[in-house]
């Protein structure tokens, strides 16, 4: 029997469904986390919200890339990594601004919002598990969500410390750590994209 491409189409349909659900959840939590971070004066929550916003961007790019050429997918991953890198640097700048001008983060908002984000991200991470060994643009989405889970746990810990110590510095620390982690993930994604580009170029040359 000849290959009609039905299996490939089914795979693409499954990927689209997963990415659409992940996009909706992350976009919602980016808005919720951003509002909560502003109310709570928390750099940790704001950093987490920006991270989830970058995830939503990555899922959007991933959806666009499905069914496209390997070169297009590598470029999509490169764009995702570049956006994430800029957001990571932006988080570090915001932490510096808050240290300079002062803030009084609210631990209850931090812990409650981060717990909600953790539940959402853990669910998304499980949905994305089949994609983590896929093509470069799909691996990027899994890496984004893995970073979110780590960030959520950090914000919860920082919220507990803010309450216990009556100090904003745990929030500054977690905001800085999330920013640095985001930058690390961005570099990893950009590295994958560069390898995919090189592989595609070599394949074209060989042809």
C-alpha cells in the first residue's frame, strides 16, 4: 500500500491541538500573573508572567511552523529563542529598578498565583511530553514550559520567605534567578536552532 500521508496529517493535527490548548492556557496565565504581579509588587510574579507570555508566543510560532520546511522551523525556533532572551534581560532590568526604588511584595498573592501557574504548567508539560523529542520548533515549546515549572516553584519559595522574613529581597532574588534561567533556556533554544540551520544548509549542499 502506498503512503497516503494520513499518518503525517494525523500527527500534525495532534500537534496543533496540543499547541492550541497550551497557547490558551499560557496566554490566560500571562494576563493573570501580570495583573497579580503588579498588584503584589512582585518581580518574581512579573518575571513568571513574562515567561508565560513568551511561551504563548512560542506556541503561536509552533502552530505556524507545523507542516512547513525544516528551514522555516529552524527560523521559528530562532525567533522564539530571541524573544525569550530579550524578556530575560528585561526581567533583570526590572529587578534592578525595583531594588533602586523599593517595593513591598505581598506574599499571599505570590504564593496563590504561583500555585495556580504551577498547576497549569504541570498540565501543559504533560501534554507537551510527546513533543520534546520532536523537531526543533516543538522542542522549544517543551523547554519553555519546563522553565515555567521551575520558576513557579521558585516564586512559591520566595513568597514563603517574604512572609517569614518580612523582607522584599527573596522576591528580588527569585526575579533575578528566573531572569537568568530564562536567558539560559533562550541560549539553549538558539543553539538548537543554529544546529538545525547548519544541518539544513549541509543537506542542501549535499543535494
